[in-house]
C-alpha cells in the first residue's frame, strides 16, 4: 500500500493517548502493534461501556472505515453508530482518498 493506513492509525492512536510501533525482520516480514490506555469495564452484553469513549470524539465527528472486506466495514460502522458517530465505509485506500478530495 501507500502507507496511508499506517499514518491514519498513528494519528488516531495518538489522539487516544496511545502509541504505535513495529518490528521488522528481513525475510520474515513485519509486525505492527498499538497500545491504548483503556479501562476495563463490565456491563450488560450488547451495552457499550461509556468509559472507553475517547473524549475528543463527539457526535459531530464522522469516521471513515477503510477495509477491503465488507463485513469488517459493516461491523465497525455498526459500532460507531452505537456510539453516536457518523460513519462512511470505503473498500480501498484509493477510494478513501478520492472521497476526501471530493469533500
């Protein structure tokens, strides 16, 4: 890819007070990871605990889910909508860039 996804992840994780890293070994590949300072909460199944909401995100924000798998886009969109966030799904980074250029 173009690295756009990694740049977006880095910004989102930074907004949530976390960190992103990677390990790379020649001939073996790379492993990317992120860590977020989230609280463990307990609640009724199907209920979204409000303690994991990121304070910077409000109902006026809209997120974009970019994934080539329709099911993944659907699942993340459903979670965002339960949090009251607007959501748009794109099947590729190329489509996402075009969408953002047209906004």
